[in-house]
C-alpha cells in the first residue's frame, strides 16, 4: 500500500485518518504497526524533507533575502508550502474588528502538516496541568491524570527522539531513565543566564526538543515500543538507522534532510508505509464525515484537488486530526437530521473553549557578551535552554492562575536582513551608523542582544470559540470558521508578571534596555491569539458527555467510531508546548483503538 | 578614501553582469509582475531579476553602487557592498511585486532623485559627480535626519536604503564572515564555547 490517487483507494479501510501531522501521523504509525488497514487523507501535496530542504542555503540565494512574504509567511526557507495565516481562497473570519479580540489561524497544507514547521520544543504537561479546575478554580480538569499519560509520553519520546535532561522541577516532569537523548552544551549567553538567574531563584536548564543529539538505539528501543511484534520492531529499527544525529547547523524550521529533527513524514509515515497497511491520499480536502442509518460514522467526503471532483471513502472508524480547528470545522460542517448543529455536537460544545499559549517577549543588550572571542555558536540552532515555571509551588500567592516558561537563544546567529539595522540602538553618534563605523559596530555588537520569550498557560473560557460563518464560504464552497477571542484578566495579569520577571532576568545579566517593559500595559505585549501557533481545543475531552465532546481516548460521546486525534481535545493550554502532548494522546488513543478493533467493539 | 576607488573599479565588472531584463532595456511597470507563489522551488539559487523585472535605470544603478560603498565600504578585512552585488539586491527589493516592499520602492526612487537635486543645490552637480567628501557630507546629514525621525523624508530614504544595503551585505557569505558568524557548517560535535570565552565571562567550565 503506497501513496495513491483517488482511483486506487480501496472499498473500505479499517480506519480513515484526516490529517498527516503530529496526531494523524502518530495514529497512522501505531495502527499500521498493529496490522490495522489505514488510509490517511492529506489536504496538501506530498513533500519530501530529504530532497526539498534547502538546509545550507544562505539568505542571499533566496528572493528578497528570504524575508516573509504573503506566499511564504514564515520566511522563504521555512518548510511550509501552501501554508500560512492567510491562504488565498480559504478564508476565515473574526466576529470583532478589534485586533486584540481577533484570532489568526495558521494552516499547513502539506504532507506531515505542521510538524514541518516547528521549533521541535517537546515538553510534557505536568500533573497540575491536568487538574486546572481543581487546583485553580478556572477552566477544566482533564479526564486523565499525568500518571495516566506518562507511559505514552515515554513511548512518544523514545519513538520521536527527544533530547533533554531530568531536573526534578515541580510540575515540569522528568522522563523515565534512558528515554531522553543527551542535551547539547549551552552557549556562552545561556551559561551567563544560568549563573545570573540563580539569585532570582530561576533555574536555566536544557530545553527538550525533538532532535537527535545521538542516533537512536535501534537495538533496544524497538523492542520496548513493540513488545512481541517482530515485524514492527524490524521496521522501526530500519527507520531509526535512516536517521542521522544532528550536525549542529541549520534551523530546524527549514526541515531536516538528515532526519535528525523529527517530522511526521520521516518518523511516522515512512515506516508506516513499509508495513503495507497504509495508503496515503494527498491533495484530498475533507468536506464532511458521513453517517450510516444507525448513526455511526461510515466515511469521509473529500474534494480531490487534482481534478476538483467530490469523492467518498469508507472506513469502519474515522479519525479527525486535521489540526484542531480544522477538525472542529469538519464536525460543524457535517450536518444531518440526527446532528443538525454539527456532528458529535449534542452537547453544543463543538467549537468551544479554544486556548493558546499566552506569550510575550523582552529584549535587551548584554555588554558582557560584546566582542567575545569568535567561535561557532550554532549548537542545535534555536533553543537549547529554558526556564521552567519556577513558582508552581507558590501559585496561590500570585494574582493569576497557571504559569509560564521562558525560552532564550543566545549567541552570534546567522545574520538576517534585519541585522543591518539592529545596531542603531547601541551605536553612539548623532546619526544612524553607516560606513566603517557600522562595520565596526557590527563586529562588536552582533551576538550581544538577548531576548527572552515567555509562553504561558491559558484556562478555557466562554469568550474564545469558533463557529461557522453564516455567509462566507471557501473556494470549495465549504462554510468557513468565524472566531471569537478575548484575553481574560488572568492572561493579562500573567503577561504583566512575564514582563517584570523577564526584565529582572535580563537585568541580572547586565542588560541595557531600549524601552520600558509593558508591566502596566500587558495588552501591548501579549502575542495575538494564534500567532504562536499553539492553539488547541474546540472538541474538548472530559468525563461528562454534556460538558465535553470526547472521552479520554478522543472518542466522541455521540459517535463512538469517530475519534478526534489532534489538539482539539485539549481542555486547556499548559505552560508547555502542545505538540508532545498531542503525540502522547494520539499514541494512547491509537493503542486503545487497536485494542477495541481487535475485540470487535467498533 | 581607498574604499571609493575600489568601488569605482568594481563598476564596469558589475555592469557586465547586469541581469538580462535590464540589458535588454525592458522595464515593465511595477505591479505587473507576480510573486513566486506558495510552492516555490526552495533548492534553486535565485538572483535578482530571476523572478521579476528590475527597476533601476543605468544612472540609478550607478548611483546606488556609489551609495552602497559609502554605506558598506571595503576595508582591510572585507569587501564593499557593491563588490558583493548588494545594489542588485536593492533593485530586486524595490521591484518586488509584494505589498510590503512598495513603500520602500516609492521612497528609494524618490530619494535617488532628491540626492541629485540636493547635490545640485549644494555643489551644482549630480551626486555621483561630487567628490567623496561632499558625497559623505550629504549622507552624514541624512543619517542625522534618519536618527531624529526615521519616517520623515529624506531621512526615511537614507534609513531604508541603509537597512537594505547593510542587511543585504550581512546576508552574503563575505558579510557573515565579516560580522563574525562562523556557523552554517556541519560539525561532528558541539562542545559549547571555548575556555577563553568562559574565562572572559568569569564562568566555570561546562
């Protein structure tokens, strides 16, 4: 079974998965390794990270020095094609004209989904993050505890390959021994931050990212992940041997032709195809989940984008992993007599409770880092160090629930077009620098700027949701989403705290600042909803069918053979990035589903 | 003023390398050109003029070459901006079909005319004919205006041109080397900063 065209699809599959990213890819991997016949529908084209990734190209080889344009919204070499916050012919709307109350929505129309476009930061939610309502009185508890998910965090981390360390920090869990790969050494600025932040009670520790700092153990890991399944062990071991360790150069956002950085195509779909149990149908834009007379899901209607024709494929189980809000949109657009308000929406909760990381940034310039002896500071490129939330034990003393983590990247990075103007703020003289002065300033100051970015928790609330726009349709004639967004006082107070604390950390490093932090004006500092591309929710899991859309395995309460396999099921956002939790939940859901299929329960 | 002479020496060579669209004298109106679309070939190495026609006339291009080398002159360790073809990048930029670059197009073309007018007012000549000292004097005045208010013309012209020339310079391999960026090469290991760096920062070994 291979990459197919609509004509080659089989009459029926055990499972049809919409989406090929972190959730869909993980479910396809686990199910096909267990012998389940799977079809993956992907709205975008095939993309080969090995041959299409311009890893070492310098910016002068790219149009416009590689800056972001409407065609490439994260820069030219970002491994995103046909993707972005705005896609021609595929609009969405916002109910409010006020920018602070608008949500922007990144879509990724390509094989592997958003795993192509990712910093690879892979942090576990902590025990408190699953019990937000019990502990903080806001949002929801998850229907599972940390301990329920921990074994699948271990499994996902071993499969994907994640570096990091175990630090014993409250609510920022350690992995089981032997699971993580060794973290890279810190850069000079990160060592300085670690030393100086100590007196503030803030620990700077290795971040966790889905990058191989050494080759995976193809002898040991396959047996742990697939006990008793020799074929799966063999296929996984073979795929692990195709992945090389990081060569400490080039930005993971460009993709990784040596497969050191994780993406769904390289790590999930490639070995899954080798099982012979997977078909992948690219260029298939899902329209609707269809039902049989008994009210069970029977298939998916989709547009074949290569011909513009409408097609249908049948499955005993349907998994939606189209990227949180895209899965929500599919549910809302799948209307029937039985479900006039959208599929699996008898609770009225489909589209509700969108959350995103609460983010802001503070920057300064560190004189101690000026004119350091030159050396290569690429490391794994991007984040190596972070500050896990340091006040988890004192949350009740603060005026906001939920914490945040702070990420920093230091060193002489590859210059960009913006480098030319970056010295204006530190350069003396009565005019902007140019000529030999600019060249001298650049040699001295490049690499001495330090920015810290915080990303924090957001509890679900009633003001952040999406629904179908009553009028607007996309180019396929499918109704589009209309977003409602409003930061609550909790988020804004958190951002004030972020601004104050990050300023103090930079001050401890000896920073000079070029503007006051937005402690009293958090709305000026907060990243717009959707900008960080961590949005989740809209079909949340719970233990009460009246208040949630799915159970703990992503099975919708209304339609048991319909499963949500992406971030839509998150009942809230933690101070951790969502992707690893999407993978662990999908892994757990797939293990459960494989068991149910074997028992004949679906 | 060694850098001025090296810039001048570079002009004939760079003109020989002028992109085809310019050599043939084709200058389509701005807005006709299309962008590279949402699925461009990422592996290809693009040059100014490959994707959309360039704008500068011969005189404008010659003027920008001079400005490039005032903004980023050659010195003992590194070449000037025009030696790296940065003036053609400026042309590519102001010729872009995307909306974000339209403002730069208007201001830079207006600024190039203004420079000759200003040179006429001060020294009764066009900018390129001035001696290096008088050229520099105009640029220093513009740099002061840009620092006072980077949005107000003509300071805005110099601010934007300086950003493009300096940013264009530091995104070339020679510019990266000059600024001390030593990465973008595969390495077997990453061992963190060398001891002398830690010593300078008064930090213990890793």
